[in-house]
C-alpha cells in the first residue's frame, strides 16, 4: 500500500486503487453523438516501439477512433520512436514539422525491479506536460504506466478498453476547446 493513497476510511489498498478509475469507466466508451466535428483536424501521433504489442494496439485504437470521428487518413501523421522517453522530443518535432491541431504521445511503461520505471514515467509526464505550455495545441498523454503486462493488455483493447481510443477522443475534444476560445 502506498501511504500517499488515503481515503475517508484510511489507507486504500492496491486492489482498491486498481478500480478507482478504469474499472468504472471503459477507456473506449464515449458518446459519439456529443463528439465535436473533427473532419478538418490534423493529428500527429508519436508512438514508442518499446512494448510494441501494447503500443501497436494503442496506436490502432487512436487511429481508428480518429477516422471514425471524421479525421481524414491523410491528416493523421504517425512516427515511431525507440522508447517512451523519446516521445517528448518526437512530439515536439512533429508539432513543428506538421503543424497539427493536436499531438498524441503513445507509450507503455511496465514496472520492473529497478527505479527505471519511475524515471521514465517522470520524464515523459513532465515532458508532455511542458509541451502543452509551449504550443497553442493540445499534447495528449496516451501513455500506459502499469505494474504488470496484464494491466497494460487490459487497457490496450482488453477488458478495460483502449487508452488509444481515449487519447483520440481527448485530442478531438481539446482541439474543439481551443477553437471555441478563438
């Protein structure tokens, strides 16, 4: 149990934390009728090669959701990078080169026996967050950070949906948010 996780009744068990978010909301579910028009959007997606079985599934989910919501195939730019740490640089470069309306970073980091997990997660989280403050477009965090490979599979098209779908929906909604401000 992580001491930082405290509820009204005391500490929250690791099992309880697993159900706090995803178990109550499938990552792939959204109301298509309330989605903004995405037909004119350009979206860049940087996807890590590390844990490729998972990132391929996340990428497919994101692309399929973008297409289903009207983004034209020729307006979806995909680049692969070796690992999750490289997503920040790739996202920045894609934003500058393609001038998209949103950038989605896709990766998967599974906890191992060393603190490397913490460093990778911290790096990509801070990096993508920082990009959101530098550009006038949304950078979407489509990175799974899980304790086990099974948890990643469950969130990459498994029983808990697909984080790639969620990232694409978020990109469309955040682009719409930006457009409404103009």
